[in-house]
C-alpha cells in the first residue's frame, strides 16, 4: 500500500482564474441526481452512454466501517470505462487540464466536486488514488488522511492524494468548496 498522504505534483500548475471562471459558468449544472452527499459534474463519460455523466455514475465504489467491520458501498463501475471527454466541455480549459494530467497519469472519471458549507463525507477509502486541484476553498476545508489533517490551498497546484487510505473531507467554513478531481487508474 502507498505510504504517503498527499503530495504536490511538480510541473502541474494551472490558471486558477480560468478554473474559477469555468466553474462559475457551469455551476448551474451541479446536481446530485438523488445521491446523498454527492454534488458533482462528471467531465468524462463512458462512450455510447451519455447518461454516465450523472446519476449513479458520479460516485464509484468505496469501503467504510460499519458495525465494527469494513463494508463495500456503491456499485463498481470500472474507471477505465470512462474514456470519452464529455463533448459539452471539449475545447475548454477543463479539457486542456485533462490532457496535461493524462501525459503522466491514466485517469478515469474527471469530476468537479462540490462540498457545501458545514458538511462532511463519511470515513472511507477508495480503490484508487485521486488528483485534486482545489478551485475554491476556505480555511475550514480540511482533508483528513489517517490521523493527519491538511488544507489544500486553491493556488493552481495539483495534489496526488492517497485515498486508498481511510480519509474524509469536511467543509467547516461558510463558503462552498470546489475541487477538480481525477481518479487515477491503478496499474
């Protein structure tokens, strides 16, 4: 198992102003499609399955603790099936970022994730690592991996986060948290 919690990815720095503009121009598309605690825009999809940008496709499988044991939650949708960039976002700065990240990493889902103020995700672990690019944050947004607490600044840097370890994220602030997140397909 990978031992680090997170690390800044050297050479992957992006224009935070462009990212914020794109978010504000698309924020009306955010929705949870009936899935509790998930508010996202999927920027990639499964070819020939346009609906794979929403609904149950916003969330992959994960493990959590329940009644003293580990249980798997959500259905497994293989990350390597998400191979097509959503035509709605082709040619945008999101697409440019996707292509830049894909030079060094094989990625599945590529999502904008929104975390409302004063909310938290469950204590869980994911099957793959994640690359996070914070777009909008506040000092009350924290990432907890293992027993360590971090704040990822919205400074244009990309961070590789070891979400294979148990972790959570909470937004204890008064403004919405927005991250662009790429699921790294394990080799």
